[in-house]
C-alpha cells in the first residue's frame, strides 16, 4: 500500500518556487522609478498647457481676436485681435514649408538613392548635420548680412522666411534620409524585378513606405520654425497692422506679438501675450493633425 | 512566352571579388532548372545575373553573355528595365509592398508601368492570383494589405505579382526556405503548373525539392574560401541524382560533403 503511494510521488518535488524577495524588491524599485520619472516628466507638460490655456483662453473667446489686428488699439484696451500675427505665422510657415519640403526631400532622396557612398554625398550629409545644429540667431545674422547688407533688400517677412529655410531644410533632409535608409532593400529589388524603373520605384514604393516618418519630420520642422523668434526680431520688424505682402514692409507673427506685448504692463498686454501663446500652440496642433491624417492615408498597413 | 536561356562564359564580380567563374549552361523553354550547391557558392549570384538584378548592387558587374532566345541581355543598348520585365524574379523572403493592398500588389508591375484600365487590371489580378493558387483564399479581401497574409500566402502573392507582368522566364531564389512544409508543397505544385507557361530557374537548398520539381539540375561548388564558385555539372535531374558524372556532385548529393 504505502509503496504504491511512494511510487506515485514524483521522485523530486517540482522545483518551481515563488518569486524571491530580492526580485520582488528590484521589481518594485524599478516600477516606482519608472512611474516617478513619468510623473516628473508629465507634471511640467500639464502645467505649461494649463497655464497657457487658462491665461490665454480669455483672449481667444473674443470674436475680434480672430478677425482684427491691434492697429490703433491702445495698450490698456482689451480690444482688437491677433489676426495680423496669425496671418503672419501661417504665411511665413507655409512659404517656408512650401520651399523647404521639396528641396529637403529631394536632397534626402539624392543622398540615399543616388549618391550613396559617393564623396559628394558624404560631404553633403556632413554639412547637413552641421547645419541642423546652427542656432537660429546665426542663421538670421547670415541672412541679414547677405540678403539685406549685400543684396540691398529691405527687411521683410520673406527675409525671415529665408532664415527659417536655413533652419528647416536640414531638418527635412535629415528625417527624409533616416526614413529612406530604413526602407528594406528587398522592396526596391522586388520593384526592379517587376521591370519598374528606378525613379518610379522611388516614387511609388520607397517614398510611400517611408512617408509617415517623413511627414513627422516635416511637422517637427514646421512646429520649430513657427515658434522661432530671433530671425523675426532681426529680419522683420513687428507691425500692429495687417500686412498681406510678405515681400514688403514689416509684418507680425505670434512670437513677435508675444515679445511686444510682454513688455506691456497693462492687463490687456497679459491677455494678448498668453492669447498669442495659446493660439500658436493650437495652430501647430492643427498642422500636426492634418499631417497625421496625410500619413495615415498611405502608411504601412498590416490589418 | 517561355523562352530559352543560354549562358556563355559568365564571370561575375562584386567589385574586385570574383564571385563566380566561367558558367556556361542552357535552360530550355517550359522546363524547370534547379541550382543546387553549398552556401556561398554563387547560386543566387548566377540567378540574379540572369535578369540583370546583379548590377543593382554598387560595384557589381558581369563578363560574358546571357542569351534570351538568342538575344544578349547584356548587349549594348539593352535596357535592364526591359530585361527584368521579361525575366521575373521571386525572392527568398516574401516581400509584398507594405503600403499596397493585395490587389495593388498583384497589379503593381502593370499599374506602375502605366496601365490604368481598371477592368483590365482586375482581370489580370484574378488571373494571376488563380495562377498562383491564391485566389480562393484572398478573393474576399483583395483590398486588405498584403502584409496581413501568412508567410506562404505572401510568397504566393509575390509569385502572382511576378507572373502578372507576363514574363517569359521566372527566376526563384530559394522561394520556400522561409516557409512551412505545407506551404512549400503548395509552391512546388504551383511550380509544376507554371512550367506549362514559363521557363523556370529555381535555387534550392533542399535536394528533395530539386528532385521533385526540376527537369534538369545544375550543381555549383566552391573550390576554397575566397575562390570563385563554379558550375560543376548540369544534367537531367534523374541523372544528377542517380548517376552524376562528377565525383564532387556525388559527394554532395550523398551528403559526404562538408
Ligand atoms: N552583395 C554582395 N557583396 C559582396 N559579395 C557578395 C554579395 N552577395 C554575395 N556575395 C558573395 O558572393 C559569393 C556567392 O554568394 P551567393 O550567390 O549569395 O551564394 P549562394 O546563393 O550560393 O549561397 C559569396 O562569397 C558571397 O559572400
Ligand atoms: Mg543564396
């Protein structure tokens, strides 16, 4: 009897054991660390958003904010709006993006698809890397010394756009380059093997595969240049009036409006500064949304 | 359709590295030719030089001639794009275009070459998917992305994509090596069917596979590390596997090979 039971027992009891205290402690410590870091990172973000939203909301709720400029409005009057600066920010952002995006993407395509390994491409990549790190004030001074001092053009929104181009093109080149490099060569070969020429392979197979990454890079670039202040201060004087002409005269944009109104001690100045800040964040968010939609349409799908 | 291939004194290089030397062989139309041999002996390299895919790699070049029904695909003024349209290729790892639906994958070759006629594209799509034995499995989800299929289905999708442009020759580089046995059988059956219409050259690591699907077999070998690979012999598959004329072939087939 007892021997049977003896036989049915496994020779050795299963050696699975509970999680050791040491591991439990490490796990707990790591979880706490990670959660703390998350909180530490999120607090300032939420704080900034809350501050900007709560202080800027008042301006944004006035209908005039979206349709009027500050022309003829006195410093202490809570009247007028940011239309002139909103127009300036969007116009300058679009002009810059419309020029920088095609140039940047084409350069990126050249570097990865055509020039790969050549000396010229390596030099270009190196130059682009350096340019990505150039401070905006340096780009502004360069444009000032060439476009305004040497060529003799006057300060204008377009001069500002030129400085923004110097900042944005390298960013677009970099992100395009990186995204194209991760497209597997197998896809290019699959396309060549169907008798599809190289340029069509690039346009119809390689770029769509990399598109969402490229769009993200472009959006980061747009967000950055829309917030740039230094070039605007140097290359384009603030104007409280609406100026539609990017080639002539001074024009506002949202960062400049903030700089201007920051020194206005009245309550209206406070409202305008924070209103402009909130407006800028909203505009960049809208651009981001639009870009997300674009990249969704042609992103890599598996489901 | 189906054309014959004659390779004469083909030497293939990657930059300074001489990868394959002096290959001479013929592939008759409507037949399956298998390339076997140890890893690194240059099977893929020879295969890729049959449709000028080799030169896509920077620094890669070939010497010698490859005749397609008598016309040299390396002749002066021959457009490699045109060559690849006539000689299609299926790769080792299934590589459907990730941004395209199943339908768009199949007709990619035609659509990117400029065919716009929707009805014609749909016809080609169905015909090619049927030809690749995939139609029944995917006919209800043609608009779903090709990346969502199983490995074996993806490989058949790639075959459908390759035959959709109606090439004369189909090159396959270890098309089953990433697949499970069932999918492998499906593809082998398919190869036997495709033989009716195409000239097929297939690289395989699997000697049973070579014996099952091919009419003639070419054995490639290496004579040493850093030496170029060579074609040891090419003969009817039954001869190669029962009574090869070269000692090296026999050693390899019977597994006496390192
Ligand atoms: N892209 C490449 N660049 C340089 N050498 C290569 C390249 N591809 C293959 N080779 C070399 O060419 C030889 C033949 O390779 P491959 O044709 O891939 O062999 P197999 O397909 O028979 O295994 C090997 O020595 C390999 O290292
Ligand atoms: Mg190989």
